[in-house]
């Protein structure tokens, strides 16, 4: 059963004063973040400063791209770096903590990461997990819209990382080095109408994200559902112009499961297509992630072995993506 709204369980937080640098704005936000991350792991942020036209432009080019002929899309199909187009049937979510997913997601996706030039040192040196974006050459507005959105989202989301440090009773700058050059990905998603899904069939099967925090621009149609600790499925408050924010596995690791990664799913029961453009924020690939000092002690030993973000990502990608199981090496998927 799905409740119509998570109002009350999923708070709407105004971050405008904090982003403006007002004294005293951080502490109450950090307390609110701690409360919800210990409960549903989901919150909504308002007055975030990202211009609405950047969000609208990204939704528009996503809809235009997914409407293109299948051959045009497949020409940009994902490879070993998980950048570009992921067709229908390309992902079975095998790491779900709450559901044995057996069917591919009823959706198609397009992945965009940091836009690097071909002569960037990480590209020239073939650094693991780093690749060039794949762009439709005859659709320049697609690249323009999504890279503008990427820049704005990276700037806004990294400014919120200190709030999560404070929420974990750490100094505000605790994660500064880890997020000096964060690993971010935009995933454009198209969910066709799915009014009568078969058993164990979802637009996006129940899963947890493998990054630090995810930011989801509000879609015009409902579909996202969040699983509470009690096992109920609720919907985040649908407030236009806001972002739905949720915890990922890296934050769960840092917090030693104080802030667990919350399972969520998507079912598009609407009579028309639904689009989404989640932005995944993670630390640098080379950062070693391990439980932080404030979340371990004699009565609470570490539950996670230290691991680099890149190694963790590679493992999950190989588990979840069919094209990765042929021996390729990977890129971040969210």
C-alpha cells in the first residue's frame, strides 16, 4: 500500500538563509537533516537557488531525446564507462535490500558525467571510471542544457555537504577534501505509462542509491515512492520548484548506518510518460570511505571496511548492468 503523501515524515526545508550565509542558519537545518536521515532518509529542499529554467530545459531536452528513433539513441549506447544511453531492459537492480528484483526496469536512461575534453589528463591516462560524455551531434541544445544544469547542481549540492557533516556531529568542513572534485552524474530517465504493472515489475525497482546524496527535481507526474522502516511506501511532498533529497550508500557507510540508504522505487501509473533527472553527488573516486569518528565507539564498532568510492562503484555496476557483465570496467551509475 502507498500513502498519498509523506507529509510529516518527509520535511520540506528552506535552505535559502543558509545559502545566503546568514548567521545561525546551519545549526537548525543540520538538526532537521539528522532527524529525517535517522527516519525516512528523505527530505525536500526549497529556495535552493538553482534557476527553474535550467531544470525546465533539462526536462525538455530529455523528452526530446527519448522521442528520437531507436537507432539514433542506440548509437550513443553506454559502454564500459556507463555514460550515454541505457535502453529498455538494460538494468536489473540486484542489490535491493527489500525486494528480490527479477525483471528489468521498465524505463530507459541517459547518463551524463563531468564534461571533460579529450585531452584532459584523466582521459589521456585512461583513469578508471572516467570517460567522455556521449552527445547527440545534431542536438546541440541537449549538451547545452544538461551541462548548464550539471554546473548549477554541482555548485548547489556541494554547498550542502557541510550540513550533513554537522548532522553527524562533525566539523562543518570535515568532508571538504573528499568533495573538492566530487563525482557527479545526471541520469535522465523516461518512464512510459505503466498503469497495470505485472508482478515484480517496476519503472525502477526497489533500490538504494550508491552515492552520497541524490537530488531529484520535482517531476510533473507522481511515481516516486519511499519505503519507511515500518515497510510502508509513501510519496515525498510534491512541491513545485523543489528538490527531493535522499541518502545513499556512501553516507550510510560514513555514518556507520546512523543514516541508512533508504529504499525507493518508481511506478508510473499515469496515462502518459513520466520523466526524471536525478543528480547524484558523490566524493572523489579515489577517496577512502569509512565510518567517521562520531559514529563509532566501544558499543558501536565499524560495520564497514574502508573502501574507495571507485571500487565500491565498480562492484555495484557489475552486479546491476547487463553490459557490464561481459568483462568491461565501469563508471558511476547512481
